[in-house]
C-alpha cells in the first residue's frame, strides 16, 4: 500500500523528508503523493515539520510500524502487569493503542474492590480526551503539537475541559515535564484519570492509564499512582522490545 510506504519512509528518516523526496522514494506522480499526504494529514497520521517544508509522523501514527509489536504481543506482555497494578492501586487500569483520532482499548483490569469505572476491550475512545491527548502530544515536537491542535476542534467533555488549543497546550507542557498526564474531572464529571506512555524504541506505541471516581483517587495520590504506572509502562516496553 502506498500510504504505508509513505509512513515507513517518513518514520525511517532522521531528517523530515520533503515532498519531492517522498515523490522520488515512491516513484509515483506528484499528484498521487499530494493526495496521499493530504489524506494522511487529515486523519493525523502525518504532519509538517516546524520549518513547514518536511513531513513528520502525526499522533495517529505513533503506534504505527509493522516491525513493532502487534496488539496481541502487547496484550500478552502487559496483561499480568496490568492486573497486578489494578490490585495494588485498587482502581481499574486500562491499556490502549492510538489509532488515528481514537485510542482503542486493549486490556481492562478491574480491582475487584467494589464499584469502579470500567469499559470493554475494543472500545474506541477520543484521542483528545485530556489525559490521552496530553500524553500523545507531549511526545511530539511542541510546534507540531500546537499545529495539530489548531487544526482540530477541541472537544468539551465537561465544564472543566480545556476551552481551546492554548488551554489544552498548558496541560501538554505539564505532561511533557512530568512524564504523565492527569485528568481532573475534565473527561467524565466526578472522575479522575492518570495516563502514561508505553514506548517501544523511543516511540509511543500504547497508553497505560487508571480511571477512578474522584473520591477513590484523591489529588494527593496522583503523583504516587503515576509513578507506579510509569514503572509498569517501562517494564511493558522492555518486554516487547526483547520479544
């Protein structure tokens, strides 16, 4: 598939390739490449480099790569850790992979300690839900992250959701510094979430997160919980790295 060839070529280049470099690499017409790039850019798989002349992978392509671990390999490596983490934290823990403008849930581990927030594998959640989007965009060049937000409507899930791209970027910058993102009733009223990246060869291939009612995950527990998630995410990344 030509779209796959474009993504692989961009991903493998240390310097963002220009339009003509992509044309020459694919050996097809300029109009064909223009159409491919336009489609990939519209769904967030391709973006422009800060100078505007080259192309880089967008947030939808962060999990892309046929040489990376498959969803099945990721689930098999992560499941024991995700279940153990849910028991330790006492809240539901999730694993999902970015796919275009969505995050596809792969694993759900409930704590078994009564009522909690839950979902089902296969559910597709919006990638710009605050905790997800902050983690994904924090992995990008800041210029490109802002450009991506400027090109998309910022959804308002609750009264606490970021009102615009500038407000959203504040959370992205905090997530870039902290290494994790915290959603304080911005997606679901009365609920909090903490999300961290799972990396494979420095690339974000999945998100690991905990979601809980605010009463079960007080603000003072956020940082300690995030550290547990980060440790588990690093272990998962190491396991699939050596598969």
